[in-house]
C-alpha cells in the first residue's frame, strides 16, 4: 500500500509509539521523512533492512529521546502541529 506521508502523519505515527522502544516503519525515499531525520527528530534503527519493494521501501525509525520528552511535556504540541499543517495545506 502506497501512502502519501507528510510531517504531520509522521509525527502522529511516532507519537503513538512513544511508550517503550517501538520501531516505526516509515518510507525511506520520502522528503518529509528525510527532513525530520536531518533535523535529528528521528533516526534509523539499523543500517541494513530487507525490503521487498525498493521503490516503496519502509525502513524502521526511532524517535529521538528529546522529541519524546517534548511531546510528553507539552501535550498541546501535536494539536498545534495539526493546525499549522492544515493552515499550510489549505494555502497550497
């Protein structure tokens, strides 16, 4: 299944896994995933991972501890991301 990902979807997916050390499979070749990885919000869980479809590869990522702390300490953060995303999305 090919899904259009955006930063909001990624953050929601990651925030759902903040309890414990869950891996989140995210698309490897997605601009939003690359951007939040470059901003050190997430990191690859491994350097090698077997995939069946290289064009739509999903790779396991971990949320960085400081991001998890921000979500836990600021419960209004995700709704603010949602509002900001909707405002930006509606402009385009």
